[in-house]
C-alpha cells in the first residue's frame, strides 16, 4: 500500500505560498504558506504540516484503538480524539516538541482499567505514533459513562 500527496511552492519561505493535493482529492490545491503555518490560528487561510500530522495521528490512533478494543472483546460506540501538535524552539529554529492525544470514548461494558490499557496500547502501537516516536506523545483518555 502506498499513499501520496503533492506539494507545490512558489517564492521565498516567508512571502511565498503553495498548495497541497492528495491522491484521494480530499486536499485539492489546498493553500499553505508561512501565514497559514505561523500566523493564521483559525485555519481559514489554509493548512500547515502540523495540522496535517495532527489529523493523521488522530485518525490512525482511533482506528488502531478500535482494533485493540475488538481484540479485547469490545466495540466502541464512539471514539473522538483531538491530536495537538506542539511547536517549540529546537536548536536555532522551530520544531515539533510534542504531541498530545485527547480521547473521549463511549465503550459499553469496559472497565476503566481495561480502557486505559487499550488506549495506551493504541497510543504506542499505531503506525503514526511509531513514525513520530522521536517526540514525546502524551494521552489523556476519558471514558463516558
């Protein structure tokens, strides 16, 4: 299995801009720039690499958790994860310094301890977590009653 995306960039780092397109078409000429990465917090001007990483991580984690839960005999009614990618100073520049996964879950019949164990398993073993293990990944997980 291979997945791809194409980025195009024109101009300088700060004044230039570009677009991102994915094979699926979910992103199709989506704008990205210095402004969308460092200044436009609401995301209305376009996307940025950190937002795309957050989306990939939240998606992968919830899918992996559903498989972990199934193997343990549970099926989630709902898994909602927000991934927050934190940028900070790294050396002389900026870089990703951590990722926090915030999970809200509704899983009939599961105990709190089993839920936490399954969530930790998914956090460590989802392919995107494995890819990103060079930075700290933290998890807060809430089980709805």
